[in-house]
């Protein structure tokens, strides 16, 4: 059982309203567990060749996240992991709000 499964079970046990349970399910769909590591599919990932990988927004018939590389390769995340690990997340890009906060000295 993963922490995502724990979240889903807790949402039911705690009696979260159905819309909140549905929102949690949608968020959980944007993550994938591979070999004990939870990958955020909204992030860009860099492999050992220094190649970037993104989620296509599609899952294959087995439910695995299909990734595409900056070289045009397509493969399920688990296959990318097995062939090209470690996969490291790219730093998150700063938003306009973050720049504004840094410039003005306020919160983002």
C-alpha cells in the first residue's frame, strides 16, 4: 500500500464529501509509483543522458504513464526508469507572482 492509497482510504474513512474525494482521485492520477518512488507527472524529468522527459497526459492499456522525451522517444515511465535512471526533477519555474514577491519583498 502506498501513501496515495493511504490518502484515498483516509478520505473515505474521514467522511470527506464526494466532490473532495473526486478531486483527490484526480490529483492522485497525476502521480505514478515506480520502484518505491512517487513521480509527479506534472514535473519535467531529466535522465542520465541529460535528456528531458514529460508526461504525455496519456496512460497505456496497463495504466502506466506514457512519457515523451526531448528526442521524441515515447515509453512508459517505468521503462524509462529501468533503462535511464536516475530520473531527476527539473527545478520548478518561477511564476510571475514569485518574481513580483521577490522584487517587492512580499509573499507570492
